[in-house]
């Protein structure tokens, strides 16, 4: 089975960890989205697409790659790391892939550490407040093991 995993990861490189775990389990080729040309995708039997979730969606670069790729009847899977697991997170990418004729063989998500930010807190006389940080330590070893199990499950399916 000729498998490719395409990913975009920039915030904390969380999705890159998951992509690497899946690539090991599947003996797949791993590529950053910037390094993939849309025409290349037709040469694989199975393709995984993954990124962090930003504004309730996968990264724009991944969506643009899917929009630019030729229509193909192909098995694909989608994955992500996220701050909050929500059904909507994978909606857009699944729709785009389905429009291209692909079959969604599976999907995987797990928490990804999310950096907080220092903001001026107006209610507290301009003091700096730390907001937002969560999911510290994720993806952890258990998340990565879950990703490997998911990936191996795709092969047996
Ligand atoms: C700009 C930005 C927007 C984000 N928006 C969401 C979101 O809408 N939903 C969510 O669950 N997580 C959100 N997150 C959290 C990321 O999905 C999470 O930290 C992810 O693991 C980042 O992946 P990466 O390190 O591979 O880039 C956001 C993070 C950033 C930096």
C-alpha cells in the first residue's frame, strides 16, 4: 500500500507529532503541505490529511491543496489536533474531499496544547493577565498510541 500523509503544523508542532506516529504505523511517506504538488496525489493508494484546528477548520493550506487536486476516486483519512473536540472541526475538509470523489476511510482527533496569550486586563487596572492556554502536554504518549492504533486499523479495514 502506497500511503502519503500530508500535514500542516505550526502553532506547537502538535499535529506533526501525530502525523509522524501515523506514518510510522503505516510505513507511509510524510510530507508538509507546502512540499506537495496537487498532481502528485493521484499516485497514492491512501492519503491522510491533517492539521491543527484554527477557527473551527483545518489549515487553509490543506484546504487549498484539496481544492487544487484533480478529482479522484481514492481512500483518504483526516486527522487533527485541537483545543476542543467538536464535530464541526472536520466538516469542511470532509466536504471538500467528498466533492473531489474521495472516500473518507476514517478520522482521528486529539487534544493539542494551545498557547495562552498575555493580554491587558482592563478590569484589573491594566495588569497583564494570562488567558487561554490549555491541554498542556498534549498530544501525550497515550494520544500518539491512539493515533498508531487508528492508523493500523485503516490497513485492516
Ligand atoms: C490561531 C489559532 C486558532 C485556533 N482555533 C481553534 C479552534 O477554533 N478550535 C479548536 O479546537 N482549537 C483551536 N486552536 C488550538 C489548536 O487547534 C491546537 O493548539 C493545535 O494542536 C495546533 O496544532 P499545531 O501545533 O499542529 O499547529 C487554535 C490555535 C490557534 C493558534
